[in-house]
C-alpha cells in the first residue's frame, strides 16, 4: 500500500472538509507515493511518540492533534517541532492528522469515548450538523441501568487510561444518572447545549472554574471532567480499525504512551 492509499481510507471516514476552518488537518510530511507497511496511531505528535514510531519502524504516524495548529515560519531543527519534522523526514516516517474532522465523524472521537465510559445503544450527536443529524460534536447515550453519579464517575475512571489529572466530579455523588452526554477534548463550548439536551451528566475535559461553577449553580447536569488526552485516546483504536476493516494491508499499532501535559498530581 502507498501512503496515498492509506490517506484515501482515512479521509473517507474523516473528510477534511468537515474540519473547522481554523484547523490544520491532513498530510504534514511524507511522500504520497511511498510504501506504507506499519501505521502508529497516537493523540499527540510529540517527541516520545516519534521515538516510539522510530523504535517500531513505523512508516506513518497518524495523530489526532496537529503539529502546527497556528502555522509557523520555520522548521529549524533547533526548535522542538522543527526537530520532529527533521526526524520524521530523515527516517521516512510520514505524519498525518485527523482532528476536528474526526471529532464530528460518525463514528468519531466522542463515540469511542462514550463506549469507553459505558454508554450503550444508539448514540446521537450532542450538537448535530444541520445537514446531517448523525454527525456533529459530542454524543448522547444511555447507561445500561440508572446508577449514582459516584458510581458512574468510578466507571468512567476505570474505562479511561490513567493520568495524573484523574477524574473530577461536580454534583451530588448520590444523584441518580442514566442519560449521559460526552465530548472528547475541551468541552466548555457545549455546556449550554448539554443543559438544553436534558442529560443527567456531561463528561468532557478541560472545564474551567467559573463556567463549571456557574453551570452547577444554575441547576445544570452533573459534570465529570477528565484529562484531555484520556478522553481522546479511545478513538485511536477506532481509527486504526478503519484500516484493519477496510482491506488496507498494513500493520497498525495504538500508542500507549501517555502524552497528557500533566505528569503528576499531589
């Protein structure tokens, strides 16, 4: 298979046209005509992940987060990101990114998160596209049976990879919950949408103090705040399955390297 063949499969599942206008998705470096035998999937294009790609002899690194989101004027090797570009090109490793186009896909980042924390049955977008009700940001689903907020938080913690951030909860631990909204990555922008959806709890990442406090004080759903990296990591296997199940004859691997920015809690 060539790099172009692999990209074709990925973009069928995660159309670049669905990415936000500010986003940077697609091929970052690599020759589309080059052969691809091994594909490593990871959340972040950082040094530890590139070292893993080198050690495994990967031909392609697929990440969720872009390497350059705000653009750049240099890829000099004396800058951290420039050094990554030099390393990737020197060792013939391509880099491809699927970011907000993977967030809104069906299935996408939030579908994988929903399953990881125990939601069952049909999942619907929390904020669907007007032209496609099955695509959009976040997902809403149900737990197999009503439980308490405390029990759900423990279940979510068990279903997500461990990080220093862990799981934080806002709400009465004994509150009964069954209908849940989730959104991989930073979910501040969906707080009002979650309230309007009438869910019992909203699980996301990177919630800030004031919006979370005001949300709870106003009688909104309970909140579960997890590490950004942890909420997006479950998607990696789903993305790898696009290639495994699509007849693309490559070997895939999901990186278990924890690349959350926070490395320790006290």
